[in-house]
């Protein structure tokens, strides 16, 4: 069986077939649906600059000291949107492929002329203020708009006046070719006057009659005398201004006959030597109305030609755009804020994979820097070298600050989203985790990369079909320049920025949103996909932005549903690769739709990128490694959680074992009530109590406290229990039991470990309690005839501190004579050293008074009363040490008290859990 069959199945074959179909639809149908297919690079930028330069020279404008830039642009005044809305998108493509594109230049060349000190940056739709001239050409190179601007910083104050003194004799000849009467013959009148004198003699006066006075020829020899010129000034009427404007209009714009003069006025800043004439359409061209403003000087020279298309677009209305924008921003903010809250909560719980988040943040930060660097402009040409360095350093500092913010935000979002998703479907993050480790050559990653390629082809086909079934939906394309020119290639910047924005979106939408929806819907895929589609509608996920808003949201919802299905069916890596390549190729589609487009190189580069991804996938399948050969990534916090869970299980087992070593039932000895409790400060502890029925009315009692707490203390407690159970039956004296126990303990435990213990024997018939104390707390005795408690402290050192004679001689044995109603309390220091929030200890004296106060009650009531009083004293501080206590109360078996107590003991058969609270 081939290795790839382990990772790919028959369903992947169906996906591959659909991908091929999708690519064929994309290549075959998109040219009939996308307006960019109507554009063609019939000119090169240099040819466009040459045409614009020749146009300016013909109209008397010098460009020797000006720099020129040319670029192909799209859709002035929303013309593309208007055409699509009026004709439908396929019809718009067909119209723009005919001669109509000369009248409706939805795609055009813009040539900018600026001074040598102008910064080389990309202008907006209206150009930069540093432009001196801006000329718009049709795709074939025909001038259809001319903007003549002087920057405010222009040093030559006379330059505006010189522009108004230009004379177009051909325009004047056409203007006066039909005049008769006092005006001299055309050739004789104009040839005898210089351009300078004509510019001075002619002026506009829209209130003048349709024909003004004849030009008075100055005497020979002094043609430029000012006085003679002023006496012969010639006003140009409104009709003559219209005629001059129409002269230029008919030579520049096709179908000029469909334009009529609407108004004439003189801009205030130009005095009476400049007129502007507005023309409007008499009938629309393919539903589009033109409004043309022509600026002419009194000498007939063209000053400006401004063409506007004023048919309103029926794409996304302004109100709808505001609603869509507010909704989109609000959803992103909700996702971001929710994930940030999750991040900090899980950070406190130590549930964040810091390593993975750092890798994601670093990669996206680098991609952002690359994308931003691709689109950086250069410093102004005229500035000094020192200023250039200042500009460069300032730009780099700002770039680093923004990149740092991108890294930080990615770290926060990735950490939260990864933590949330890994708790629900960790298999979706397997290949992404392998990539973070640099493990590429394996079957899991290889299969995901190949599936991502297939998903990209399918998404391209789906979006092309969406355009085909909705021909009247407006495909909203970016106005202005085509793909931005960068110092490397546009594809590099596009890929970098798409990678950053797409990964961030997938973190929010899939790892955050889809995971939440999956849990909310009870882990039903259909519910999750539907909710993701609903949320994705206003997020602009679709690579094709459509209008009106309902189309746009519908396409985005469909795209979101496909993304969610891909994530549910496969994993995050497949989803990212598929959507990334689909968006990249869609954005670069102008490179193969437009004949001769320089972006075709970027399409080839994108194809090589896709081929590289496919090759990496194939290599991963061929060199597939499974099982032990693939180091599956486990986040550090999950390893820590696993370790903690294992320790918790071990502690639970230790607790159960320890409880099993405590007495399961309270001993039943006639004439005595017994109550006991053992509460560990942790899951397991080192305190210990035990009973040994020696027969003949004798009961051995032991209470011990191993140094330390936790599992180690519990282990030594268990060891001590085994020793004591053996010794208590072979030794009659409590002191001898402790001496022998110390010898065994000292031999078997390391130095530094010790046990304090009280061991005694209660003889009910003799009514005595004989005991020895090995460094333990005293025994509290209260007499039935007295309210004054006794604290009995025989000498003795703790077990394990010393061996031989030193320990044996330190142990002292004491015998207490008892009467019915007397109470004995054996306890560990967890009771006497219990502290309140003010760090005050409960103390042996207070404990003894409490025992005395409760001495008239049964043993169980005494025990519970002491426990309640100690708990009230500790308050919120809680216990800091193990707490163990044994209460013995001597009763008269024959009296009323004895009968009641015997009946109580007959029903008191408790497990260690019941006595250990």
C-alpha cells in the first residue's frame, strides 16, 4: 500500500476533482464576468508619457524641467459601478471591449508631471498638490481630460499670468472665420498681431454682445505699445467663449455633438482673461451622463478639460456602507475583546501555550514588515542627504512600533484562540503545531497542503459561479490605480498582507467563533457552520465585493460557510492555505485578464508559490512519517495539566490508602466511649491514630504526628502503623513499646525524620490509663468532680531523634486513675497551633478549657464541639497542619449513664471517613 493512502482517501479524490472544475470555471467564466477583462495595456508607461508630453507641447506648455509618471487606473467617479448597475456586468464587459471605451474610459492612463522636488508617492484619485499637470488618456492614448494646476509653493510668481497669455491661433481663426463688417480679414488681422499683443488685447466679458468691436491694428514699428493696445482691447462674448471651448472639445472628446453648453463663468482668480464653459449631455451614453468643464484663455489656449460622469452608482449606498462598516467593526471588536478576556483568564489558570503564540506573533510580525516595506515610498528628490536619513529613520521607527503592536496583538489572540480550540478539537491544530516546530516532511502536513490547494481551486470556482448567477450584482473594484507598484513585486506585498489579515481573521472566526458555536450547538456541525456564516456575512470575507449590500453579505456568508466546513472537515492549515491562495489569485486576476498587464509576472510568481506548496505536500506524503517518527507537539501547559492530574490521582490513591490504614470502626469496650477524627491539611497527611484491643477490658490507644506533611509524611505514618500493630501485642508497658518502636524507626528512616507520639493503655476494670509520651502534646484530663482540666506531660523525646540509651532513659511512663465521667483527650499540634487571620494560636490552655466546658457531654459531642470551636477561631485562615484527636470518656456500665452510653455505642459503628472530617 502506498504511503499516501494512509493520509488521503476517496473523499480527497472528490475534492481534487471539484478543484479542477473550479479552476476551469475560474479561467473560463471569469473573463465574461469581470470588467478587468475589457482593459488592455495597448500602451507602455513610456508611450503614455510621450503622448502626454506631445499634447502639452502642442498647447504651448514646456515640460523640460518636469518629471513624469504614468500609471493605468480604474473607474473615475464610480463609472464601473454605474455601468454594471445600468447594463449588467457581462454587458458592461462587452461594451468596454468596443469603441465605447473611448467615450466611457472606465480604464485610463494617468500621466502626472511634477517638479523635481515633488515626492514620488502614489497620488489619490484627484492627484497630489505637487502635480503641475495631470493628463488622462484612454487605453488607446487619446487625451480625454487635462488638469492644469500650479502648486502653492511655485517660486515663479508670474507663471500663472504667463499661462493665461498663451494664444491658440487655430482656435481664433475658427472663431472669426465667419465674421464680417468692421473686422479686418482673418489672415491680415491675426498675422499682423503678435501673441503677446493678442493676449493683452483679448478678454472675456460674458455680458458683451455676440460680436465685439474689430481689433485695431497698431501702427507699424510699435506693435507692442501698451497705450495703443489698451485703446484697441477686444471683448469676447459668451458665445465666443462657448465657441472656443467647443473647438477644443470636438478635437479631444468623441461624440462631442452630444454635449451642449450649460453655463459660462470667469473664475475670480483669473480676472477676465480666463473663462470656464460647462457642457452637459443631451442624451446618455449607455446610461451615463457626462459633465465637461473646459477652461480656455482669451487667446484661445486650452487651460483645462475636466470630465465627470455623474450617473449615481446603484452599488452600495452611503447609508448601507455606514451600517456595514459599523457592523463589521463591532463584530471584530466583540471577537477581539472576548478573546482578550479569555487570554487573561486562562493566563491566570496557566492554560496558555506561550511558545505557539510567540511563534505566531513573530511570523506575522515579519510578514507585516515585509508587506509594509514593499509599499514604502521614497524620500523627496530635492531634500538633502541628512534629511533623507531622518525621514528613513523615522519611517523605520514607526514601522517597528506598528510591527511590535502586530506581534503583541497576534500573541494575545493566538494564545487565547489556541487554548480555547485545543480543549474542543485538538486534532484541528495538529498540522499547525507541526509547522510551528518546523516539521514539514510528514504525511499530516503534506495532506493538509494538498487539500489546501484543492480548496483554493474550489473557492475560486464557487466565487466565479456566484458572479455568473448574479449578472446584475455590481462587482465593486478599487478605484484609482491598479495593483500598487512596489520596489520588488506587488505579489510579495499582497501575499504578506493577506497572510497577516487572513490568519488573524481565522483566529477570530474559526478558533474563537467556530469553537464557541460548536460547543453552544451541542457539537453539531450544521449549527456551527450556519452560525459562522451568519457572523461572516458583514465581515467582507468574500474576495469578490458585490453591491448592493444584500449581495455582498450573501456572498460573504457563503464564503464563511465554506471556510467553516473546511475547518470542520479538515483542519486549520488546510483552511488557511485554501483561503490564502484563493484570495491571492483573485486579487491578481487582472494580471491575466488584462492583455499585456505587467501583473502577469506576479500571476506567474503566485503560480510558482502554489506549485511550491503542492510540491511540499507531495514530498511530505512520499517521506511520510508516523507514530514515533513524528514528534507530536504537546503544549507545555497541557503537559503540566497532565502531570497535575496524575499527581492528583496519585494523591487520591494515597488518601484512600491512608484512610484504609485508619481504624474502620470505633472500638467497642464496655465502660468507655470513644470518638476520633483525623483531618489532613493536604490530600494526605502525616497524623495518625490507632486502637488495639488487648482483651480483658484493656484498650491500647496511639496518636502520632510525623514531621512534615503530604505523601512523605503519610508514607512514614504507614510504616509506623505496621511497627506499632506488632509491638502493642508483644509489649505490656507503653514505655517499652515506644522504646522498641524508636529502635525500629531509627534503623529504617533517614535522619531528620521524626515522629511525636502518645501511646497508652486504658484499663476499664482497673479504671487506669497508663501512657508514655515521645515528644508529643500533653494529655488533657477532665474529672467528673471538677471543672479544672489537667495537662499531663510525662517526659520523653520524639521517635527518630536518637537511639539507644539516650532515648530509652528519656521516656517516662505515667498512670492516671480515673472515675466514671472523666474525659481524656489525645491530640496533635494541629489543634493547639491552629491560627486565626491575626496569626494568634488557639493554644493548649484554651483547648483544655473547651474540653472542660464540654466534659459533661458524650465523647462524640465533645469531639464535635472542640472541632467547631477551633474552626470558628481560625475563620478564613483555614488549617495549616494536620488535625487529629481522640476522645475517651469513662462511663459506669451499671448506672443510668452507662446504659445510655452503651446503647449509644451499640449504634455507633463508624468508618474512618465518618470520623475523619
